[in-house]
């Protein structure tokens, strides 16, 4: 509900069909996204604990929900959304470390590829992968 309230206060147009009764975003409807195995390379590697990778997958799905709800009109608007998601991954690094893991080379590549997949799935195939995750600390 906080997202809806903030959007309302900022004068942003609200899309009621994207929100459920509890103010919870409706899951993504983009068929490519729905059928995509997010962070597969991390799930396939025992070095990365599934319970933490699940949180990374949730970050990417929330990004998809926001893209569908806010419908960014250009790359600059998309990059604002991906910056928030990247910062969530930054915060997740501590959970990886607590589980004797980390966001290292393989994880960085898998995460970056999924950010680009999301951009592409929503019509931003010309997005710069580095700009999509420009706020990363990993």
C-alpha cells in the first residue's frame, strides 16, 4: 500500500487493475516473464543457498511488477526502476555472506543477464546491461 500511497501523493496515475484488494501488486502477466526460470544458474550451483536465491528471484519479480504497473516510457525511466532492484540485491549480499556464499563472478553474470532479460521482455532490448545494474556493489 505504501507504493500506491506514494504514487498517489506524487500525482502519478494509478492503474487499479494492477493492484489486488490488499494493495499488493498483481503478479507479472508478461508471458515471457511468467515462463522464465530466473537465476537458474544460481539455483543449479550448490554454492548459492536456495533460500537466499529465492529472495533474489523475488526482487526480479517485483521489478517486473513495477514495470507492468508504471510502464516506463523510456530507458531513463526503466533505469530508475532497475536501480531500486539493484540496491535490493546490494542489501542481499549480507544474507549470502551469512550463508557462507557471496555474489561473485557467476552470480554477477546470472543476475545481470536476468536484468537484461527483464528489460528485453518489456520492449527495452536496447538497454545497456551495465546501466541496468549501475548501482551494484557486487
